[in-house]
């Protein structure tokens, strides 16, 4: 055995190996901890599930119950004082650089008890993984030294930094702070970049908060979720079974009746629907109205385009003032604003019973059709025509 370990790799081989190793860790976190354990969005073959659990213990010293509980709590309390890692509440610096410490703090017995149900409690969990949380990474250091010699040290350091920085810091920090939004979900979750390669698809965090039980995180044609790619590969080999893939809504020309299927199709397609509302209803009305008002008020109408459909809780104080001004100013715009909010209630108010949602949607369409606003009438007719197509 040389100074450079049993494998004696070149620099490029070492870099490639490190990237592969960290990718396996990321895939374990996103598929096993996140999509399987926390959200129950994918079933895994016991052998694969255990491989992931072992790998996470070996390379990160994360405990399944702790991670699962903290993550479920994050979804239940997003962007409030109770959220274990909200950059909106705790500040972006803290979440970005001290992500792992925030997990340590959050893992209280009450949190584990309340949010940690349905996590492994078998012999190896009770005797090895949980009581000897840091043994894995110590073994890893030795294995690295054996395989890679002195290079094993920096490879180990990279492995140790990867999850705290990329997963805890970048997703929980940047994914709730910067980036773009497909959906107006009721918190500040954002998609970081459309290509989910480095962090296993977790980059698409706004999509995830909008559909937390979906095993697939990409939503638009240009978004790619590599975690979903791996789930499909495992599925091909009979090792994984994704659950809760949402049926896609489609429009059936001439369909007029509003039923449960219409409500579900609309909720599943809410991104397209809110975009259509903005483009086909709001924008033409705002354009027409803008030409009727005094010149100094026109910039207000331009800004209102986005603000009117934005989730209330994330509107900044300055934007709030612009919005209030135009809503007070223009009754027609206020009406469209209220209609947008009402529509979003359909999928945001989880307390509504299915039949109440059907009634609410029907009422929404009737009012829209009687509003005398041509664009709104046409939009309501489009809503009525939605139905479900089973997911492929
Ligand atoms: Zn989040
Ligand atoms: Zn989640």
C-alpha cells in the first residue's frame, strides 16, 4: 500500500470519485429522508431503504427520526417563530451558515415525539445508528485513509461539508429567500434553479412546498429533478414505488358542470390557472384602465400586475402600499384582486370539505359570469371545462 492509499488514483479520478460519493449522499437524503421518510411520497424496497439509512449514518451522522421530525415541523410551521430554519424569521446568514446547528437545536424530545412518527425503530437503529450517531463518520475517515491515502483527508472534509452547506444551508436558506416561484404557496419557498442536479432536485423548493406529497419535484418542461430520475430507475428494477403523483388537469371543450373532479383538476393545475388569470384577465383589464388614469398613476398599474396575484403573506411593506393604493383607487381592479384571492382559497383552505369546495367554485364561476367583465366571464367558462386525466 502506497502513501496514496490502496486505490492510488490520479487527481481527476479523485475529484470524480468525490463527486460520485457526495451524489450518493444527496440522493440518499432526498429520496430516503425527504421523499420517503418525511413525506411518504415513495415506497422503497427494504434493502434499498436500509442501504440509504446506512449510507446516511456513514457519511453524515444524520439520524432518520430527528431529520424527519424537524422537516415535518418545518412544513407544519413554515416561516413562523416555530419553524426550525426559516430565513425569513431567523435571517438568511444564520440559516445559510449554521444550518446544521439549527437542526441540533431543534431536535427536542417534544418535536421528536410529535413529528417523528413512522420512522425506523429496529435493532440496528436502537443499538447502533441512534446511540452511536458519530461512529459512522469516524469509520468513514478510516476507510478514506485506506482507500485514498492522504487524499482521504480532504475527501472526508468535503463529505462532511456537503450536506450542512448544500442541503441545510442552501435549500433551507436560499430556497426560502431567493429564486423564482411557480406557485403562490402560503410561504416564501422558492425554486433556486430549474436544473436540480447538484442537490438532487431539492433546488425546486417552491414546487415542493406547493405539492409536498409529490415524489416528483419538477413541474415545468425546462425543470429537471435528478432525484425523480433515480426514483424511476429504482422503480424499473422493482426497488421503488412512487405514490401520490398528481393527475393532470385537462380541458374538455363544452364541459359546463362543476364537480369534485373540476375542483381537483383546478388544484392540481393551479400554476397554469393563476398564470392564465394574470395573462387573460388581469393584464388586459390593467392595460385598459391604465390608459384612462392620470400619467403619474400609470407605473402603479404596471406594478400591480404581479402584486395582485401574489400570496398575501409575502408582500413587502412598500409593495403593500402600492397595492393598497390601486385597490382603493380602482373598484374594478379591486374586484379582480378579490376574485384572485377567493380562487386561491380553494386550494389553500384545507379545512374546507370537498363538497364545500365544489359549492365555492360554482359560486365563484356564477359571480364571475355575472360580473359584466368579458375577460372574467371567459375565464370562468375555461375553469368549468377542467377535468382529470390520470397520471402517466
Ligand atoms: Zn422548505
Ligand atoms: Zn419537504
